[in-house]
C-alpha cells in the first residue's frame, strides 16, 4: 500500500489547460454555424393543437409556413383582435396566399417542386373559415401538399 | 527608462469566455422540428365538370358544425366512438350491403387485396374551431393508421410504423410499406365548408 501512496505523494504536473479554449472554440463554431435563427418573427399568437398522430416533417427547406392566429397584443390597436394570417414577416390577406405560394414554389429547385409542403400553423381557437379560405387559395396555386401543424400528444386510453 | 518586457496576458479566463458563448448558442439553437398531420388537398376542378356520382354506401360523412358538435352520417355522433366506426366502415368485415364496396386489386407483395372504395367526407362549418377540426382529423388518421398497422402485422409480422422506419434504410421494407399504403389508402375528402344551422 505504502508503495502506491508514495507515488501519489509525488506532486503531479498540472494538466495543461491551455488547449481548452481551442476545444471550446471549436464547439462554439460548430454551434454558430449550425444554428439557424428563427426565420420569422411571429406577429400572431399560435398555440398549436394536440394530435396523437402527428408525424415529423422532413426537409425543412422544402416547407413554407403560414401562420394564422390572433395578432400579438401590441399589434391589436392597428389590426384588431380577429385572427389574421401571417406570411413571412407581414400580415396578409387570404387572397395574397396564392401569389405567395407560387413565389415559394418558384424558389424551389425544379426537381424538388413536387415535394414542397405548406405547413399551416394555426392557433387552436381560430375558426375554420379563414383556414378554408387559405386552403382554397392553395388549391388555386396547385400547392396540394399541406400539413396541419400540431404538437405530438400521447394516446390516452 | 529601462525596457521592461510586457507581462504575458493571462489566458486562463479565455475558456470561461468561450464557454459563456458556447452556452449562449446551445440555448438559442432551435432544433425544433415541425410536426403535424399531412394531407393532400384535392385538385381544383374546372367548373363545367360535374363530379362523378358516388354511391351513398361508399361515403361516410362526418360533419363538425359551428358548435363543434359532430354529425356522423346524419346523426349526432361521439368523437370517442368515431375511430371504431371508421375502421368498420373501411374494412366492412361482413360485406354488409350498406357499407362500402371493395375492389379486388393485385398489389405487389400482398397478392390480391380487396381495397375499399369507401371515402370519409369531412365537412365543417366556417365557424368550426380549428381545435375540434384537428381532433377529428386526428381520430380519422388514427383509424387509418391502426388499420394499416393491423394489416402490416398480419402480412409481414411488423407494424406499419415499424415498416416505415425500416424503409428509410432498406428498400425491401419500402416496398412492403408501399404495398400497405396501396391496400389502405387514406381516403379522407375535405369538402368546402357548408353553412350549418346552429341549434
């Protein structure tokens, strides 16, 4: 036993931490590069409904988002408190959806156009009227793949 | 003045600074992935074309009215019972006269399978809440997914969900999952809204 003790009593040279910043910086750059800041600033309140059958949407770059919900309190003076839809960063009317979607499709590479999906992020309290208008517009623009955005919920028996 | 060598800057705290930044980016990174229920909208029909006649027995009408109440085939329905009714409608296990017809179809990997002609017609009012609409969509999707799982378990010994996961890496399973999709297509039609009367 004493033999081991003797060894440990010898003062070990301290581990050099001078390369620690390098390691951490490497991690830092990795996260800086991969981080994608939120593309849009939400101006409407969207509390997604729950769905047990919700599945993951793949390929983020092929998804266009339409947000529908009540405007945030600070916009309510100007826009009222009725549900509105938001395309990119601005409020829009249902009739703006078709041109916007066509633009989105235009941006997609030719061979991936059929995969473009429109994700409807709708607040749970919104009435179906506005959603239906948007759906009609999407049919007009022939953007038929849609996704009703919902949170994944567990099945309750 | 005598030239003095400048003292070396202590780099010991460099790690702390870097860690701070690292933690910031870790926290702000959103790996959030969109989840939801995927659907395909019907194509826009030219106005002068009359839609093909569909036999009454082949349609299962689910109507959600402005008070978020359910009307299933013309009678008030319960959302908790909807799933089993849809499953029975699509399967038509006893070949009943008032449930949908089936067309025997040859499907690769499955042999001949009697594909149901049944269509679920989901109708809503402009004042139906999105939450209720999604709840019904969810139940309908679940009915179809369960049917697919049952068929896949019976034929391939794996549920449809498992097949889909395996299909990503193995084309053999992709064929199987495609076969299941063909055997039980998700036939939900989202009609344009109707004005329903409230009580």
